[in-house]
């Protein structure tokens, strides 16, 4: 799978990147929502869209919800999945994540990064 990780926390990006790469997936990392929007758009335009996009809620520049809103017009035929992540789970949950265009909400910190990789793989395997 092709993975795009959009998170301003280097430790989160690196741990997710290493875990997905260890399972044979290709990973692109963005340091904030603005870079995430740029990279996601470039991947879509190149015909190599990500299969899974993991997006942090609170980031400088574009927040996760703003990123999802900005990219939405480009996603008409996209078959990928979005996982919204946040350490502030009181504000966000599966319902609010879905309202924002995400398929799943995952609270941070992660108990087991490899369990998250498995969840992402299973999510992508589900039919749209």
C-alpha cells in the first residue's frame, strides 16, 4: 500500500513510517497540513494516490479537518481511506471523523503502532 502520514510531531511520523515500511508499504511523510495538501495533490495528479492517509487533527497551518476539506474536491474517484488522529479525543471521535470525511478516528498516543498498521490494512481491504 501507499501511505501518506500528515503529522507535525516527528516522533509520530517516524514511528508510523517505520512500522508501515516494516510491513512492505511505501510511505510519504508531511510535516504539517499545508505540506500534506501539497503532497496529496501531487500524488493524485501523478496517478499514484495514497491508499491510506493518516492525518493529525491539530497542526500548524492547515489543521487535519481543514486539510480534508481542501482536498475533498480532488477525491471524486479516489478509493483510499483516511484515518484521523488526535491526542484530544474529547473533541473528536468516529462520528466527528466521519463527518469530516475520514473513515476512522484513532486516539493518540498509540498503544501499539503495529496494531494501527493492521487496522489500516484491514480498513483499506474493505470495499467502498
